[in-house]
């Protein structure tokens, strides 16, 4: 039987990937629209020996307060990017992220959809009246660390701050590193080098 999160994905018409280490990466955006908190989840559902495994890690799927307050003018765009819930097939590969150029999941394949929140308040505007644009915006899946592979122990963050201007960001280095281990395992076992990501709204 499919795990509940995959049953929910199927009910929305999204694809579910089967076979050992054929990863179903997903995010769950909390119904509480608090900015600057790691109150969401990033997860991965996959099979090992035909049996389902599901991992969940604390994360944010929203930008931090800094970028909401500045409307991401640092990036020379009109409004802060907030990823639209949807399934983004083959949108990610392992690649270099940030100024320290560490390996993360980077948006290199299919385009994604984002809301552009430009009113400079701390309310996350994710409704049908918000502007939605589609394209390649560097909405990566990464760590809240500049050197996650060099941390001597697990690092946890409690405030998003500048760690996300729209990216999907792990709160802990341990969660990020486990996701990357699984990504490498998918390539090793299946030969698939691209990754799909499904962002869900909290449903229960």
C-alpha cells in the first residue's frame, strides 16, 4: 500500500514513482502562514526491496522575512518568489549552489511557478489574486548553511532569515545531507540524474 503522502499526491493527479530508490521528493507547506519559521517539511518517499520508506525533515518552503520585507530587490526582481504548490517533473539535478558552491539540488530542468509577493509586508501572499510567473528562478533545495558538508555536528536553524529568497531550505544539516545521500543513491541504483519535486499544501 502507498504511504499516505503518496496517496494524497495521487488524489491530486500527480505521478508517483516506484522502484528501488526512484525518489518521490516533496514538500509540505504548513497551513499556518507564519513567515521566518521552519514550520514546513521536506520529505522523500522511496522503495527499498519493494518496501516503502518515508523520511521527513524540518524545513521552510517559504522565503524568509528579510526577502519579504525588501521584495527581493537584491535579486533585481519585482517581488519575492514563493513556490506555487504543484509537481515539477524533472526540474532538479545535483549541482552547485550559493557563493560557496556546494552540491545541492538545483533547478536546471523544467520551469517552476512562483507567486511574486511585492507589497513588502511579512504576510505570505499565496492566493489566486497574487501574480504567478513561470520560469527558471534558481528555486533550489539546499541547506541553511554555507558549508553543510564540513559541519562537525548537526547544525539546526530556527529563523529563516536570509537562507531563503524562495528556495526550499532544510532547517538541519543532517536532514539536508540525508536527502543528498538519497539523491546520490538514486543515480547509483537507477541511473536517473534528474529529480521531481512536489510541493503540497498541508491537508490534515
